[in-house]
C-alpha cells in the first residue's frame, strides 16, 4: 500500500488531442531539419496563441533556429504512446505530470540529462539520476461555475448533494495526471485507500463519467454544463480570461483543512531521441532564468528554480489563491509503484 507523507506548510508561493502542430514560422524547411518533437500533457498551450508554450516555442526558434513540433494529450496517454514507439522513437522531449514522468522513467523511456539550471531545483523535486526535472510548478485544484454556484463546495461531502447530480466530473485516474492527483488527494484527505474509495463510490452517483483529458472540463464548467470539475492551478488560472465563469477552490478534509498537492510539469529527454542535441538545448532553455520568470507571468504557474522569484500581477494573484491551503508532497516514486492497484481499486469502487 502506498504511503503518503505528512503535509507541509503552504508556501506563498493534463479526450486525448494528439494534435501535432508546428509553432512559429521560418527556419530551414523539411520535416527533419532544425526541428524537435515534444510530447506534452495539456495545459501549457493556448488556443489563442498566448500560452506559455506558444511564447516559449517561438522564443526558442528565434534564439536557435529550431522549431518545435507539438503533440498533446493526457499525461498517461503520452507515456503510453512513447512506449508504443520505443523501437522507433519519434519524440525528443516528454513533459507530463507525476506520477507519469516517474512511469516513463521506470519503463526505460528516458535518458539522463541534467539541464543547465537544474541544480537550482530542490534535489527532492527532481530525478536523482538526472532523467527528469520539473519545469513549471503547479498544484491540484477544483473549479466551480461562479454564475450557478457563487459559493464553492467547502468539503468533499458537499459534492454528494443531489443538486450536483450529472454536474460533477473529474478526469480519469491512471490516464490523466490531474485525475490521478484527485485519487492521491482523496487518499490523503480521507486517511487511507479504503475510506477514499468508499467516498469516490458514493460520489459516482453525481459524476458524469470518464474524461481522458482534464483540459476538456474547464470549458464545460465555464458554460455551466458542469458545476464542479477538477483541474490544476496553472491551467485554470491561465484560462480565466477566456473562461471567466470558473472559480478555483480546494475541498477541505474531514478536519476542515483545505489541502492540495504539488503537481509540477516535469520534462525529460527521451531515450534514443532522434534529435538529442537539439532536445538538450530545449531543456536548457526551459530551465533558463528568463523562461522561469515566465512560468508565472505567462504560464500562470510557479517557477521551479529557487533563485527565480515570481513577481508581478500574476504572482500576487496566485499567492492569494494558495493562501491558507495546506500543501503536501506525495512520494511519487511509491505512488508509481502502487498506481495499478490504486486504479484497480478506484474502478471497482466506481464501476468504471
């Protein structure tokens, strides 16, 4: 059985899309020339072109002449795709939420590379063997429709109310990173797997059903199709302008504590990457001070380097969102080892 550590004090401080698009323009023509392929969980790219990836991909092309071919999906699906292509690797870099970066590492899909600047990331937050490092820090959250539900549910038990029937949805554990995090938070908040599964079994009467991508849920919540969904702080804060009718909240545990868990976007060099040298340059770029400053100002998330402090309007707003929320840091390696049993327990409890 997986163990979850005691919470730390809060600081002030994910339907698979599989859509390959080229960002930027110019550069050398040809499918293989001056290009890398990035497989990533959703949340960092915007439909209107103003997202973190949109900005960073273009800046990287301008600086190096290297274009980025982008493939997006749920964290688990990206690792599954990488594994299927193992004999003929197509991706150069993978970015996922935990525990899927650990899963990719355990499957032997990552190569060791410590990007410049990774030494400024706390040792406990990155791979000890240099196979992956976080690039944008982030936290699990839930969102509610602010027009239909001005005050968000305060506790997990509030979500069992009949008014939420067919109006609650969370992404699928074992497939989506944020959905897996819901499972982890439930185990933490209810004090163990059995109690968490018993609750999620009860919640199923209100749950719409599976969703392989968390990114699909925010638009539904904004439109009022859902009243409550899961998400993550970075993704939901970043799309507030285009989806203004969603509010971020954190369900409290039985003692009344609002809790969440660190859920960083983590990047790794793919083993036998077809363009490894270019991919290393990209990873260095993601950990650079300039890009890390944009983790807050553009991405709506948090820098991972301890020597880069978030400033400005977004940083202030994000600090306000996190105020009073207790953050715990799971043992993701242990969760990865036990994930299959937890997902099986969830399927049994919910009939999924």
